[in-house]
C-alpha cells in the first residue's frame, strides 16, 4: 500500500474509491426504508422497459371484463377526488413478476390519490411500502392475507385473487384496501400482475 503510481499514493486512491462507493450506496439506500419495510428501488430498468415496449391495448383486452365488474359493483358517488377537483375512477398498478422483488412498473393517477405515493417514488419498488410501517401491527392485521398474496405472486403465477389489507397512506393514515390482482402473460418474456385497489371505507361511507 505504500507504493506510488504517477506520484499518487495507492492508499489515497483506495480511500477515495471507498468514499465514492459509500456515497453511491447512501444515494441508493437513502429512501429505501419506509417504516420497518426495506423497499429499495431495484426496478428502474423494468419501469423503462414497460413504458417503452408494453401495449396498453393488450393489457386492457385482458382485464376489460374485470374492470367492468369492479365498476358495476362500486358506488359511483364514492370515487376519490384528486387535488385538481377531478374524479378519479380507478386506482391501478402493474408489477413485473420476472424482476427481483416484483417491482411496480406502473401506477395510475388514482393510485397516487388513494395512497399519497407519487409514481416517482412507487415505480421500481415492491408495493409493501403500503403496508403498516410497524412490523407487529402489519402482522396482526395482515399476516394471513400477506401470505396468500405472496403465494399468489411467487408460486401460483396464474389466475386471479382478492385480498383485504390494512394499508397506510404516505401521511400515515390507515385505510382498508380491497385489492384485486391478476396474472397477465403478454408473451413468453413478459409476465405482469395487474392490480386494482379500492378503499372500502370510501364505499361504506358514501
């Protein structure tokens, strides 16, 4: 370590590289903790690929009947109103099953309004940031449903499922989320899960 190269001590070069790597790690992990949940943004590339290659017409053709059924079952007066005073009709999301940690690659404006999490934060991360930030509370309310959902995502890999979860908004407000999820295989390389979220408190109180 005491060798010199071009007049620069190797020890100083190594220290400089270590500092650079630590700074990169800090930027990567800076917003990776949401309460007790570790949700690093691992899916940035998957988000870009989804935006570039996926045809929404194909997705809608596969979920059209499901959306119509959910629409028919909802109280039309209970939909959320966004910050501009516009009615938000659907809170939807898409996750990439083939990527590590199953990151969200799309969230709708309705998702942003329902959860308070903007697309810039949510996309590229696993959706567990919506779960209660305290681990014990999350397990008490959601434990069995989380295990059903995990099996659906990682083992079943086909079909559809409904789960009822206690979620928390970005501001910490709890709400009951009736979540519909469906596996979508667009081709041999593109496998997604389509999700439709409904705040059942809004439905009940309408």
